[in-house]
C-alpha cells in the first residue's frame, strides 16, 4: 500500500476494546482556549441577542479551526504559540476589513455602533486569554465567567422548534456537544481544583510556573479511571462526603463529592453511576442554598437517568426538581391578590402527586404554607402511610415473581409521628401533640433530626405561652446538644435566639435588647425561599450569595402572613397609632387564622382585637370587647398560654371598669390574677398595666393601697442581661465544638 495516499491517523486516538477515550488532561487548557474562541466569535449584547460584527467568511474560518482541534484531525495538538499565530492572522485581517467598512460609513456621516467601532482595533484574542492566568485568583474568576459566557450562548431548551431569536450555538450541534462537556467540567470544579486548573492553563500559555504535582480528574467522567477502581472506593468517597457535610467542612465535602464522579462499579455490563453523582451534587447545592446550581445539576441528572433507564434515580431526581420548582415558583398569595382560603385540598397544578412517601411528608408542610387549612391537610398524613404500604405490596409482588428485587425499606414512623404532632400543635391540641412527640422519640432510634424537631417543637410551645425560661431549659439540655451536625446546630441556635428575643421583649429590658442584638447573627443571613423549605444560613448578603434575583428572596406564605399581621399591629399599637390603622391588620389575621384552622393564633388575634376595640372611645366598644373575649374564655384557659391569658384578663378588667365603674370587685379580681401571671412570666409591661389599674381602682374607692405603691417602686421582674451573656457563650461554644466534630 502506498502510505503517502493513506489518511493520516487521528492524534491521541488509541483502540482499547472499541472504546474511544476522551482527550487526556493536559489537553484541557487547549479545549478551554477553543471555547474562548467560540465565545469571542459570537458576541452578544446585554439582553443576550447576537450582534453582527464579523463577516461570514471570518466566522467560518474560526469554526473550521476550532473543529479541527476538537475532533483531532491534525497530526499533533496545537501549542499555544502555534494556535495564537494562526488566530492572530485571521483576526488581524478581519479587523482591517472592518476598519475599511467603518471608514465608508463615517464618510457618509453615519454613526457606528460602539461594538463595531471597537472591533476595528486589532487585539490578540489568545493573548488576552493568556493574561487572565498571570494571577491564579484572576484565572479562577475568568474560568467562572467563561462558564457563564458559554452557557448564555447555548440553546439549553429541549424544544425542537427554533425560538424567535435562537442562541448562536445549538445544544445538539457538534459545537454544542463540545461546549456542554466544558460546562460539566467547569461546574464540578471545587476551589482547589479551580486553582490547579488556573495554574495548568497559565503553564500552557507560558505565563505561569508548571502545573501542580497533585493530579486531579477535571473532566466529566473519567471512564478509564472508573473501571480501574472498585465500588468500595466509591462508597468510601460518599461516606467522606456525608461526614464532611455533617461537620460543616464544605470544601472537603465538595472535593469528595466530585471524586464520586470518577468511581463506578467495574463489573461488565453495569450501568454508569453518573446520574447518582449528579443527584448528590444537586442535593448538596440545594441544602446549602445554591438553587441555581442545583437546578443545573438536577436537569443534567434527569437527562442521564433517562438515557440509562434508571427509574429509581429518576424518581428521586423528579422529587428534588419538584421541590426546587415549588420553592421558587409557588406562593400562597400573589402580591396583588386578596388572601382567600379554600376549604378543600390544593389543586393538582399547585401541588402535584409526590413520587415517594418521604416527599409526600414534605408536601404536607408545602400545602400548609400555600394556604391549605390544617384540618384539610390532616388527611395527607394518612395517605402517606397508605401510599407507602401500597408500594411495599407491589414491591413484594415483584420479589415473589423475580428473585433479586428488594422490597421498599420499612417506612420510618418517627418522621410520620413528628409531622402529625406538628399538625395537632397548630390546631391547639397540645395533649395529642405531646403523645405523637413521645411516639416519634420512641421510634427515632438513631434519627437525630427527628429528635431535634420534637425538641424544638416543645420549646416553641413553651416560649409561645410565655414560659421562656422553661423553653431555654429544654433547649440547653446537654443530651440534646451532643454530636449534632452543623445543619442541626443552625436550627437549634435560631430557636435559642428567638426564645431569648421573646423573653427580652416581655421583660422590656432595653439594655438586654441591645446586648442581644449585638450577640445574635443578623436576620438577613437566614433565608427561607418558598413553601415547604427550611431556613438556610447564607453567611453573607443575598447579593453575594447569588440570590439577588427577587424571585429567589422568598414568597408570601399563609402562616407567616398571619403572624406578620399580628406583629405589625402590636408594633403600631406600642407606637401609639390610632385604632383605625391597627384594625385592618388585626381583622385580617383573625379571619385568616380562623379559615386556616390555626386556633391558637385565632385566640391570640381575638384578644388583640379586643385591645384595639378598647382604644375606640364611645359607641359601646368596651362591651363588644368583653363579649369577644368571654366567647373564647374557656378555650384560653384550657390552652395554657400564660401571656395570652394575662392579656385577656387585662382586657376583661378594663372593659368591666368601663361598662360599670361602680362595681369594681370583678375587675379587681381579674387584675390581681393578671399581676400574678405577669410576675411568673417576667412580663414587665403587663405587670405595670395591672399595677396601674389596681391603683386606679383603689383611688376610686378612696382607699389608697400602700402595698401597690411599694410594688410599683419595686421591680420584681428578672432582668435577663446576665443570662443572655451566658447563653450567648454557650451557643458560640457549641458552634465551635460542632465545627470541630466535637473533638
């Protein structure tokens, strides 16, 4: 055979059982430079629309050059100098052509676009590319921006029809497939891997020292390394990821999770595990508040799982995708919509059928946040158990017909009982709530998260009833603090700070409030994005954390709307605003709480409404306020909320004095009972109100009470300043121990 007539062999192609491997790692800088050329040759404006600057012949030449290097049709890989010389000659010729055309336009007195005017000045594209890697930090920032520039130039939609303004590069085209691999590579880089890649690119361009001695797999899936490793290493990598996540070592967690990509089972015929790695990566981003990154990873996981026909993984992917959609696109009330509650389950369009029973439990919280009444949502707790039993029955049938198929694992009853306890607590049935909490703790063998949920629920009930010291005693129990993860610590710390804030507000201690504000983290660092979501700790402002988009700053939720209305009315009343300003907020909260079945909040709203009615002079408002409180008086006593009971007693006393000032015996009895409760819960403002009214009653009788005057001058309310300092130190110490894995 005449060798001179044979086709030149493609470089870097080696036959290994019919498997074609990807380019080795040392060619990755070349591929990044090619991606940069594709970005430069397709300029876009601020709105993402393409800009026509370069001629079709020039674009074709650049694309031909890039395609030659991508598909390796040459003998050797281009070095930086060779590639730069070839690209510079093309760019210089095109700039001269653009300058001639611009001069003709100027001679006619016409204006030239800013982008086209800049294009006539020759600039070496690859020299600009190389200067970005003279500093490692600048190189890392450039790689991050390159990933964004590549993404906005690709059509990532699954629709086959072309859009009105299609992106410059189609996702299914050869260039789109190449850029898609670059995207997957850049998205999975950790901080240390990004810095290593920056050094490697700089070394390839000749502007930095040689590459790091630490080798890291930077492409999407290294098949050769995967087949050489065992499944044990892959399992160990995931175990390292979980341990690092619990300890709050997020850098190590990301490194372990990204190494998870490079391991798969070596047995012949087994399917790849890429979709599971993407699912875990999306779950990690979701748990840390990276919603945009989680969306990108879960979309790719769904595509890979469908291609691999991995139904269990696809089911989990769809569940997480549903969570992401619910947290960013769902709202109980639109900004211009009047709040309205429907006494029926939510429509399927707002809350779809979950894929797994665990997601069904999460959907109960989502439905409540999206304005489904508690008594309507109660049926979901039983449907969850029934759906799981149905899945177990189907799985058992498959196992009997075909060996080797494992049935669904037993449904853990601890989360189920904890969820039901939360529903009973919202309704106000505290006995049933405590019963299910006891059952949840009994079944929560090794489930620390469920135990913490029960602990926080009991502390919240104690604090909301005014027993803040008892709530702090529950929270600071050492048995509940031992070996908690960082995510659990953040939940626990938020509850401690909120309990202290309620205690300080009741005591009315200005010095303690200033100290508390100085100790606790700002509220802006905690964000809850949507229905069913957990509160996440950002550690930085919303703009720096990538959540500057208004759609990611949270949506109106039903229960938060009720609590916010009552809190706003209380602040306005303390600021001496007129009653007609307070009434809309209180009436809205009372109406919504009754429709939602939130009876503890409803009773709190009725008492607050009665306080506002007493501020309205004349027109028999005192009698109306007394009627409203007496209608729910037995429920208030049975509930055991000491703060609400104290406020209700003060309302009854004021109303009876206003209706019949001559008979003050009943009012005096209410006031003395309120004084005792105010002392028990350390509520300074309520105590002063009771003392003032008792002094007025004694003055009306003409019998001044010396004990009342002495009690007025004597401050019996405990000041929480010293306790706040001690508890603040405990919270910091626990945080240090948690971050150090309790060593």
